[in-house]
C-alpha cells in the first residue's frame, strides 16, 4: 500500500495528466483484473461508487474495456 504522501502525489499527478484525481488509480486497478464493477473499484481505491462508475464509463467509452454482461453475483 502506498504511503499517504505518495498516494497524494499520485492523486495530484492523475488530476494534472488525466483531469481526475482517481483516474490513474482506477486504471491501475482495472488493468490487473479481467472484470470489475464500480462498487469493487470504489472500495479498493477509496472513492465514491458513482465516481468509480463514471471512471469505468470513460474507459468503456474510450474502447479500453467493455461493460460487464450482468450484475455481480
């Protein structure tokens, strides 16, 4: 786990490069998995579920991932 200081540097760099302080962390999390859901991403990186959903939608809209076939379960 990253230290609070390095985690803050990641947030700042992510916002400067990608327009969102969570985008880089979300992308790193998604890249290591075959399938993810907003709730899972939110819990893992410490953001609100709706923010995680927005990030996943952006990735999908950019053609970087496809939406899951159905709800988790």
